[in-house]
C-alpha cells in the first residue's frame, strides 16, 4: 500500500558514473517533484512535473535529467556524478492546486566515492 | 526570496511535557504552510497543512497556528511521548506563479522526548 516509492533506497557509486533513481506514486496524483536534502538537512526543490510536463526547474545542473513516462512515474537520471551530488533525494507527489499537501517517498541516499 | 527559519534547532524534553516548535518565514505571500515529521532514514510525513486564510489546524495532540502577517507559525505538541521523537520541518508554499508550486523548507527542529 506504499503511496510514493523510490528505488533504490541506497546508491553508492564512483565519481563520473551515470545513475538513475526511480519514483512511482499510486495516489492518482498529477504532479510530482524531486527534492534534494543536503548534509545540513536542508530540503530544496529540484524539479516539478505536472501531467508529464516540466513545470519547475530550480537551476539544477543539466547533468540532472528528469523523465516522466506517465503521471505516476518521475525518474531522475544523473550523468557524470560529482562528489557534491552526495545527498538524500526525495520524490513527492500531490494533486495540482494551491492547497494540496505533498506526499513524500522514503528517499534515496546517494553516496559518491 | 523566501526564507524559512525554525527555532530551536534541537529540543530535548521529558515525557509528558507540552512543547512548542517555532517557524518563521520572510515573505507573507503564501498559499499555505505545512508541518512535516521526518524519522531517521525515512521520508517526510505530512502532519498539518494550514491554508493562508486559516489561523490554526488541529490533529490529535498536535495544534498548528499561523500568523501570516507576522510570518510566524507554531506547532504545539501536547503531552509529548517518546514516539514523538523525530525532526519536525515546516514548509511554505509561496503564492503566485503556477499552482504546481514548490515548497520552501526550514532546516528543522530535532525533537527528543525521553522517558
């Protein structure tokens, strides 16, 4: 009955590699998000998609490329990983609308060696 | 640019105490404010959402208030329990722009309730 699920939960890889994180929601929401939580625990928006269309891109390096094959999925592909990419990445979803709460996944902890 | 600050950064209390967590934001143009709980190694669980036109919301032992004009919100936890130990985050949804809006988060308050 998981609402927002991310895979993998942990990802350890070498600098320079390319990796993907997958996110799926079964809440019937039409909007999905990626957030990054850095070592100081600050959560910051990266991307927002509505009905498979990119709505928000918060000046994220173009090494990060989100892809939304359908409303229920928003995957994050990262090219040429750098040490500074180490963080916890959270996927979230909501219905569109000003006062719709966002529901978060459990996060993917990415560690770059 | 919206900034969200939470005070205190950490709080340790004995079981049974009532406590207050504070959140302030610099731009009062918001749609809503949301309080979340984050357990170690877990995602965020939404606790309460207060719309900009509302003054407070209650859920069980939790009560959140919002004073939009002064840029403040408080989360009141009554009769705290060890199971309440977690990081509490507040986030605001800026008004304007699209309705698929981002949340701007505070840094969180780490709460420890000891038996």
